[in-house]
C-alpha cells in the first residue's frame, strides 16, 4: 500500500463532501477548529451545495473531490459528513489521478465506499476516523492529528468481556461501516477478507438488519481467509421498540461464537464522539489471548 505524506504543522487541508448535504453551522464549527490549531482550509467547490439528500449532483460531488486531489497546494483531504452518496461517484473517479497525487484522506461512515475504491484501485492507505462537520465540530479529544503526523495508533487493550473468539491474527486492516461494506458486495470495490483483519461498525441499525449484512458478507466469501475481526461501535436501532447496547453484545456473542478467526468487540472507533483513527491498509496485530491490538508500522511517509 502506498503511504501518503504525513501531515505537517500549518498544512493545507481540503474539505470534501462526497455524500449527504452538510449542516453549515456544524461545518463552520469544524472548519474553525482546524484553523484554530494552525491549518489552512480549502473548501471543495460543492461543499455547501444541497441537491435533495446529496451535497450536489454526482458530477459536482465527484469534481469537487477531484479538484482537491489535483490541487498541489492541498496536503490532505478531510470529509465533511457521511450520509449516503459516495458510492454514486466512484465511476467518475480516476485511480491514476489519486495514485499520482497521494494525500491523506480522513473520514468515516459513508466514505467507506470511497476508501474501498481507493484501497482497491489506487491503492493508498486511508484513515477511517472523524468527520469535519461531526466529531471535529464537537471539539472532543481525538487522536487524528498524532496519527496523521506520523505516530502509529496507540495500543488498544481489549477487555476480557469483549473477546468473542480468542486467538491471534495479523494483516492489513480493511473495512468501515457495515452497511456500506455489505452494499459493496458484487462490485469491483468489494472488500476481500483473505489475509486481512476486518474492522466494522454501524449506527442506528436494528439487530436483524445487522445480522442480514453480516450474512451477506459471509455468503459472499468476505470472511474466507480472514485473519481476525474487530468490531467497533454498534449503536442500536430505534425503529421498532428499543434495542439496548447489551442486547447488541448478546447477539454478537451468539452470532460470531463459531467464527474460525479471532474476534473482539468494543474497539473504540466508528460513530463515536471520540472515535479512534484507523489507517485502512496498514498492518495490525491482533492478540486476543493477551488482549492487545497494535499497529506496528507508521501509516504515513
């Protein structure tokens, strides 16, 4: 995997919107935080557009992102929010363009689809983490700056109660939001499990829907050759009644009890105020016998 250049003090950060429209008040809070800690900000041409449930037309969203990729003054690309729509622009992208201009990409949620495209076709390490108009707007403590500046993500200690299947596994980490991973099955960007560690998380989905998505990944062969599975935040859905976090945990234990690979839940990343930053494509070591998850390599150049 190609590593992007590390983030340096005073760097220029381009902010893209490849999915849903952005709440401008939240966006401005996130942009102000970036400026307050010393970064210059460049807005994608479509960043404040609204076209129904999208931040502009497919063409506008794709071109807004591509302009940041091509702009030599932009050092890194952060994403404003998730929602839906990133998968709709993939056919309009040029992997050679991304390869020729390797830059840090930081975001999460629906951006899973774009990161899967980049990881498959570029391939470039991307960073699954906070969004400018979401977590950055809240001002919570986050680790993105230290990870993007050249420090590997900190060691994560797995609690014994979070271990579903013990064991050890090692390989590049892939994944993102479960609903997006399931939607990529059958596409050129489908995530391959062989030799990899799969990370997934999701928010607002009922248990039966989560189960259906996992089954789709399993039946499509995504779990074949998987080295380990790390489950991030899984916030319960609210459509029919209330499912508690404990119900989610009980279901996960039952659903993955027979997994042939080490599996743990409770990894502190995903739709969380203080989400960890995960370098997708970087090597991760999972040792659930001793309760350790660590990234041995620096994920930036």
